[in-house]
């Protein structure tokens, strides 16, 4: 693998910078990093960093092509949600194997994805798309409560709201109207900012599947149970634990659903992150993203031989066989530390006490003093991440909750 070259597209707000750069170094790869702003690693890679507007990517194609030809480029990789479309476009231009641009766009439009998955026979809630400025009173006869309203393109549960009454529907539409009118949101979403998706609320247990696709075939790497109830009104995910304790028959059914979704959406290469709800009616896909798990949650996944998820993704893109790769045997979990307050962060206390909790292996704070805190549905950032490991899932969950109980969030007085 020595002397292989890759392009990593890393948005400035990404949590994934360190993990991917570490994996690149371990594999001794040549790398060109493309970002929208200067990164902390720019000093280490002064000759291999392109700063550009992701929307005007064609303006830098000559520079990208020259580097690619000179270094023998093998793959273009978008490390998270905000870079996967650009990675597909550049791959297409450079004639490198990647998911088709249309397939990646499908995974980023919840409405269009719903249409395709329903056509494929996957369990589907009723759903309908409405203009963001639509009066809820005018559409009340088209709505069945309880339902969920959401933007069609945002991730990490941002803007996702359960509503049970016409009053909650009106309040929810106003909240999303405010969110979707923000300049940074409109810049990201374009025409998708003009729509709200309304769909049936799906009760049941929720899981996440982490996988890698090669030549259109899905390999499941991990199944995360989500032990905390996600019933609304917002859907802030907190604890992910793997391996799942679901029965083998249920897991097999989930794998079948995930593979149908991957094939339906035309995903042929690279990582996938799939969210599914399970109830007596079947398996309902909530999300099928052509990227890996968000935040720094991937730190919880360690494969035999000390391989990280990021290293596995790179190996897969480079054509290496990862079919026999397996997770280490112990139960592991991550808590995305919820952002429960609005205001300016002054400090976070109790970190040392949390780290001393039996089973806790790491705790990383990702917000800095002076930064603004905004809970869901408008916010999109976590305070940080707590990691734990033990002999079974129950002990991991206990450790994560115990550690979180030690944390105190202090806001500035304004």
C-alpha cells in the first residue's frame, strides 16, 4: 500500500480530522486534503492542502487533477455528511471508482429517499412534503397524529420534531421556518430549505448499522443498540452500545433490510451508516447515509489488529480485502453528551470524576468556553463524548450514565 495516494475532503466543522489523518499516517499514504477553511493540520501538510469553496469546486479542478496525476491517485473520500457530494463529483471528474453522484444525492434527501425505499417494498410510514411557509391549518386534514416533521437534508436529528396536536404542528412549523431561513442552513440546503417533510411517527426500538460496501455488496461491521427511548418531542441520540443484544433472527432481518436499502439507493462503494426502527410491522429505515458514523463515535469501534474504522475505510477504498475484519470481543459504548441548555459555555466541571468511573475509557469535550450552546431541534453540536468498555452491555450503559451524572455544565451569566 506504500506510495498510494488519496484525497480526503474534510469540512472545517468536522470531528473526523484527527482520526483520518492518523489512519493516513499509519498506512503511509500520500494525501491531499481539501477543506473549506484552514485546518489545525495545515502546518503539517503545507504542500498538500487546498482551501476552497465547496460550491465552486470546478474552479480548482486543474490543481486537483495535477496533484492526482503526479501522485497516482487511488480514491477520493468525503469524511462526513458535508463532503460526500463533493467527493462523488470529483471522483466522477477524475474517473475514480465511487458512488454515483445521483445516489449520494438520494441519501441526502429524506423525501426522495422515502420514495425510493417505498418502491423497493421496504416498510414505509405515510409521508408527504409541504412548502416551509405552508399554513399548518390548511394541511390539517392531510395529517395523522402523532407525526414527525423534519427538514429533508439535515443530519444528527437537527430539526426533527414529534408533534401530537395541531398546536404542536403550528409551533413545529414555526421552529423549522426559523431554522431553515438561517443563512448557513440555506447555503447548505439550497432548494431543499424550502420544504418540510411530514411523516408518520414510528414507535419501536432503534438501532444503527455501520457497514462498508464493496462492489455493491454490504458487509456489516457493527450494530449499535440505542438503549435510551427516542420518543420525542426531539430526538437527541445519547448512548450507542455494541455489539447488539438483539436475537440473531432479528439481526439477520435487519441486515437484509439494510442491503435492500443500499442496493435501492445505488450505493456501490464505501462506508454506510443506517438507522432503523423495529416494531411488529417490520423494519423501518430512518436514514441510509453514504458515510460513516458521525461525531467521534467511531472511536468506539476497534477491529482486530488495532485497526480503526477510518483505517478500514481507507483500506477498502484502496481495494484491500476487509471481508474478514471483525470487531474486538468486549462490549463498548459511547455517550454523546447532550446539550440541554441555551447560552454561552463558561466551563464543564466533573471531567476528572467522570473519567474515574469504572469502565470509562475516555472522555473528550468538543465545545470550548465562550462557544454558544443551542439544544435540539435548532442546535447541532454535542458537549463531547464519553467512552466505556466492559464485559457486557449493561455494565457499559451503567458506566456511561454514571460518568454523565458527574458532569456539570456552567453557563456565563448574561
